[in-house]
């Protein structure tokens, strides 16, 4: 029974906020109602100003969100939510030449948090592990990524962790041709 509860929690966490969607729809309906009234009264200049303000607000929100996810240290990465951590890793990979990086984590992701193309254009599948420094990533985390790599027809597989990897995990990754980025390498990437 506890397994079922954790599944429903992970599904709920991966769903977009219903409240946010309702707020957006309400704002759009209100904006259209105001615009309709202003057009009939000949106030097209007010409509244009409102549209410019909406676009500016959207751009501001996007910049704010990017800045909020731009962690500078491992501790800041560990403090992020799982989704924010995946987004931060995606942004970091983009900064290091990866292209078409997108987050696919959540229920039904088959073990992939991100997919994209590395700087050489090869398809890559990424598993993100946001662990405290005292918790090492073990071999049981590495093995499933090999199947995930085949499932997504990826040429490379990568595990990015804020922590370290156990010796068996490193050996397994080497055997399965899976690249590992541990907390130290992640720190260097953040600093670059």
C-alpha cells in the first residue's frame, strides 16, 4: 500500500499546477472582456499598451525563473526541488554545448530525466540524482540506465549527481559505457 501512495504523490508533483492554469485562463477572459469594451469605445491605444505590458510581464517572468534556477554551488543544487534540479542540470548542459535538451522526467519517464544532443550531436539520455554528499550513488541506479539508453535510441547515457558514486557504480558504468558526472565535476561545470 505505501507504494501506491508514493506513486500518486510523484504523479501529482509532476502535473502542472491547476491553480496556475485557472489563474491564467481567468486573466485571459478578463483581458478579452476589457479589450472588447475598449474596442467598442474606440480605445485601441489602451489595448495595445495592455498587450505590451502582458508581453513584458511574460518576458520578466521567464528571466526571473531562469535566474531562480541558476544555482552556483552544489548546496544550492541540493536545495532545489527534484524538478528544479533537473531544469538546472538541463540549463547547465546547454551552457556546456548540449543542444535540444529537454526535461522528460516524471511518471512514465522510463528512467530518463533529460534527453538531448551532446556537443558532437549524439543523442544522450540523462538521469539526475540530487543526493546529499553523504549519500553515494550505487550500482543499482546505474544498471537501469543502460536499458533506458536503448529505449530512447541514445548513443550516450549520463548520470549527473550532486554526490559521489560508489566503486561498484563506477565499475558498472564503465562496463556499460555510461558517463558519470559527480559532485566535484558538477562544481567545476558550475564554475566554468
